[in-house]
C-alpha cells in the first residue's frame, strides 16, 4: 500500500505545499487523526492520516484522500477478487505488484 501511495504522489504532484489543518486525539483510545491539505496549482487536496500509538510511537494505519479511506478501498478490491480467485492467487497478485513497484522505484533512482 505504501509503495502504491508513494507512486501516486510522485506522479501527480509537482511543486506542492503541505498545509497542516489540525488534529483529533481520542481521550479514550490511543488513536489520532492528522488533517492536512496538499496545496497544488490545480487546487487543494484533503489528505488525512489515522494513527495509532504502538510501542511508544505513532504509526499510520489508514490514509483518507478526499474523504476516501485507502484501507477500505483496498478491502473492497480484495473482496471482489476473492469472489473469483483463491486467497493464494490474491497473494501471488500482490507479490507481483510489489515486485513491479520495487523495480520502478529502483529505476527511478
């Protein structure tokens, strides 16, 4: 997920500025949301990060682009694939995608 997200940012955003909008921290759970806007020439894009405290530091567990959860998006895609394929086939697909992304990142360096 991280590699895919990075590829999208690199490909779509040139000369950007990140604007911190705010944060929400739960009083009852070790979770938080950081709200940002990516300011670019074609207009702002809302990008929020859901975080959870793990081992003494905050870890991102979901990203919301324009209000759409990337985790939920992937879950929906996986459910559709699993209607016609086995979990093993899905894992093969994912491994292939990761390999392709690693090759693209290496080529870009």
